C-alpha cells in the first residue's frame, strides 16, 4: 500500500513516523519482514509548493526521514535535533541547499533561555 501524507508536516512529525508501526497496522508483525525495508521516499506535491519554495519545504523533512529509515532510532525527534541542525548547516554551507530552519537561530544560541528547547 502507498503511504501518503495529505498535508505538509513539520520535520518532527516526519521523524516520528516509524515504518514498523505502519506495517504492524497493516498486519505485518514479523520482525524478519521489517528488515526487508530497503528505503523510503519523501514526496512533495505541487499544490503545496512552487519552484521558488520546493527545496525549502523538502529540507529538513527529507533529512529527518532519511535518519529514521537509515538508523531506526529508538529516541524521538528531540534527540535528533542537534544532528539535524548540524547537517542542515553543512548542506547550506557546503552544497548550497537551503532548507527551512529547524528552530529559530536565537534558540540555537540561547539553549538555557529558549522555551522551545523545553518541548
């Protein structure tokens, strides 16, 4: 079956999508079958983006889904945030790929003060 997100979701929700939970809901509960997942796909439909903002909407959602599928983490999005902030920065500086910010720069610089860090 195809899995389709009907609206653009933040990277946190994308990160929390566990393919094993989706498969279990479809009746595939044998862990040996879960190991046969070889990849995933991030799609962006054109009714949600144009040529001026497609990359900004795709990234960092693609990074989040990539980490989820590649490493199958046992932690949530909050633990992944520092890695994704770093990776987004590297992609911007070295590759010129600009994506949405993960959180305001002020929060990155003000770890003890920003209320978003407490989510």
